[in-house]
């Protein structure tokens, strides 16, 4: 599945992402304002994000925001299996590793994910670099022990 590149920026408008169930990898090269980050997390859940991965700045904070948005969408009660948003954060690892994981490992046990968005939180749009890095990462040859070049 070829990802859609979407540039986002703190304080900016919410992008069109849904309505199909999708997974999203946030490449957070910049920090985000707290209120905007919370609104964006709620937007992800509302538009059908079922698997959220984050790499870069404030990984664990982003992870927690999306988890909280998913809980809020269900009035902080039980979340049905087919509405549970899977979340992973990839701090202290190369971006290529997060991209490889997003392609080869990120699936939802109860929902087929029809689309994949790479959300780029950066100074400026850079789809060629980000998508080229993604292509190299997912096609990286593994060594005889199954390790990728960045391991």
C-alpha cells in the first residue's frame, strides 16, 4: 500500500484523512502546541485512524494524546475491539525503523486498514524526501539474522 503524504503544522487546519479506516505514521520533526496536538489527536480518531504510529519530537506525548482521544470518543468507558485505536511510539530509533515497522508490522486485529497516511510535521513540505526514505526503508535488505541495516 503506497502511503499518502500529508504535511501538517502546529496551529494549521486539520487535513482530510478519512473516512475509511486507516493507519497513520506521524513524522514529528517539529514540536506542536499542546492544544493543537490534542485537537489533532481527536481529529485522527474521528476520521477513522485505527493505528497511529509516531516518530520524533514528543513521541510519548503524542501517543498519550491519541489514546486519550480514543477514550474520550467512548465516554471513557469500554472501547469495542473494532473501535480500539492501536498506538505505538518510536523514540530513540531511526526514522527508517519506524517506517519499516509501519509497513511490515502495523495492522489492526479487528479492522482492515484501507489507507495509509504519512503525516509530516515539519518546517516545510518535503514529500520527495519523506516518501523516498519510506521506499528505501520498506525495501531494505535484511542480513542473514533478519536485521535491517539500521539495527
